[in-house]
């Protein structure tokens, strides 16, 4: 029998317990007949002030990922979405592939991660997209991994702005005005597209608005990830309000 509410797709979503942005953004993008079922990587809201404390936070997430996946698997989801960001960029493109293979062995099928989704979103806009401006909430150690991933994928990172948020929960406190200013900062020079990573930055609607100002793709990771999960499963609904990615690709 088919799930009565999730008769088109039942997503299991894994996100840190400190993350308050990914769930409401995904739910706002959810088409009729698709349901989202969240499982939390339980971590403390540790203070992040430098690279060392950033790694403490990341290692807390790493330790909690597999239990969270195993928890959500009990509802028999059709597909798993990793609603987290930093770990999916770690060690570049090869690191992303290793992580995907390891997690796929747990879930028994393909899953969607933010890093691969951003790459797919950029590819959807065509070969003219080569030079990127990137926004992160991270410390420099995380920024270097993001830079490496996109470089491995063949892009030129022209500008990268790390907002250095001082705790995983506080990432969600970054204002829309600050995100607007960050977009303008990383758009300097010859930039073909702007990409935001860090799933607790609530930037989906800001990115959609920014495309009107800049006349170029502005890709929020939550938008890209949910779009890619839908499209990978044959769901091609064109949804307004989330930018050109959902309307045109």
C-alpha cells in the first residue's frame, strides 16, 4: 500500500538538532503528495570562535549522522536528503563521493547531499557558468573545503565570504539584510553565479529575490538540495517563489 499523504514521494531528511531553517524551507517547497520526515543529529550548541572549535562542532555532527539516518529509516522513506552542508564538501569532490558511498550503504539506495545538489544546479544553467561568488556561515577551515570542492568541480571561485557564525544554532540568526549585503559583496568582479552553502542560513527567499537584482543565478543550498531530490525522483513540478531553478529546470 502507498502512504496516504506521501503518495508521490516520502523523503527522510537528516539535519542537525540546532538547525531551524532547513525544515521550514523544505516544507515550504514541498509539492502536493510529497512528505518530509525529519530526523535530528543531536548535537550541543557549542560556541564556535575559530577553526579548532569549528572542528569540535563538525565532529559532533559526524558522530550523530548514522544514528539519525537509522532512526528515520524506520518510516521506510523512499529517498534520504542530507539537510546539512559542511561535511558534504569535506575533502573536495572525492571526499563527497566517499561520503555518499558510505551513507548509501546504510540507506540501501541513492541519497541527496547539498554539495552534489549545488553542482547539479550550476550545471543546469549551462556551460557559461564558470566563475562563482560563494557565501558560507563557516570559519576559514570550512571555507577552504568549500573552495576545494567547487574548484575540483571545474569552477573558478572568484569571491568567498565566510560569515564566521559563532554557534551552529546562531547561523539561523543571520538577518535577511546581512544575506543581501553578502550577496552584493561576493558578486564583485566577473561572477557568473552566486552560491550560498550552510543549510541553517535561511536564504531561499532572499536568493530568489536577488536573481531579479543581479540577472544571474543565485543558488541557496536548501533550494538546490530539495530541487535536486525532487528532480532525481522524477518530480518536475514548477514552483514559483524559489527562483529560476524551480521555475525553469
